[in-house]
């Protein structure tokens, strides 16, 4: 059974870099012809797409975050990573790493992890 | 590209509710729309994909539609139960930002 587990520091200082990982269990990440995404949800608010990485290696980012974000796949650790630089309180959110079936851009995110809460505060 | 949803809708058990998702600056007629249900404390789960299709396990009380005249998508839930109380989000595609979510609609079953 596939399982996604997002993990991170919980608390990040303003202006620092937020680093999160998404570990996959139940399959090898490099065998999945899917796209991986990062989506965040500020407390009490809606969903915001951050970026996506296709199994081909192509990456796509939300234009509003593109200058600060990078998404990578580490096949040796069977995990996806997110780095978001120069964070502010506005980056406080629950961060999810869903995946979809590798179809066209803008497609369905089939399966979601439980998310990792990140608070930006000094 | 913006997807606009009503903030909240409410209806009685057994009734039908429809949630709209209006597109501005792009098209939901020429691009697929997905719908997600998010219960409190849980991650989103899909209830409609490719505008009309239901994932396996989603009851046929959930249906999706597209209105080309208003450039909007809709999610209809019939036979409402208390289990349907949740936030619902539409999501579609725009070439400048491939995944765009609507602001979400809270469904309350009175």
C-alpha cells in the first residue's frame, strides 16, 4: 500500500530557508510515471499550488513563488524535497505533497499525504 | 487565471446542493476541472476529475458539469448526508500556472 509522509522542521525563522521532504513507502519513486506536487494551505485558508515535478524531470512552479522555490527528487532516498527560500510569516502553512498519474499539466492529484505544518516565526 | 467559488452553501439532509466554480482570465470549457473534498483535519481527496468523471469509490451522488455560456464548472451533490459536510475545491489548468485552485466552498448540512 502506497503511503506518503511529509516531514520538516516545524518552525522556521523569518528570512531562512524552509526544507521539507516527502517520503514514499510501498513503491520505488523512480519507477512511478507520475507527477509530484507540493500544495500548501495556510491555517483556516484555501489550497495554493506551489510546484510540480514530472517523472521526466520537468519542473513547473507557481509564478508567484518561482523565484524562491525548488523541487527535487532523490531516488536514492525515495523521496521528494521542497526548498523555499527567504520565508516570511505568509509562508506559514500545512504543506502537502500529492501525486497524479503523469498525464497533462493541470491534471488530478490522486493521492495526498497528511501534510507537514510549518510555522515561520522568530 | 482565477477560479471563483461561493464561500459557503448550506442545505438540508436529502436535498441537492450545487457549487459553482467560475473562471476569469482562462477557460474551464477547454481545460479539465477537478474537484476535491476536504473534511476537517484531513487532506483533500478527489471527488470529480476531468470535469465529469468520478474516481473509484466516490458515490454517484457526486456529479460534475461544465457551462460553456458562463465559463464555469459545477459540482452537484444529491441526497446530502452529514458525511458530505466539508470544504470543496475546484482546480483547473492555465498555461501560466498549470495548477490553479479555487478559493473553496464550505458545505453545511443543516
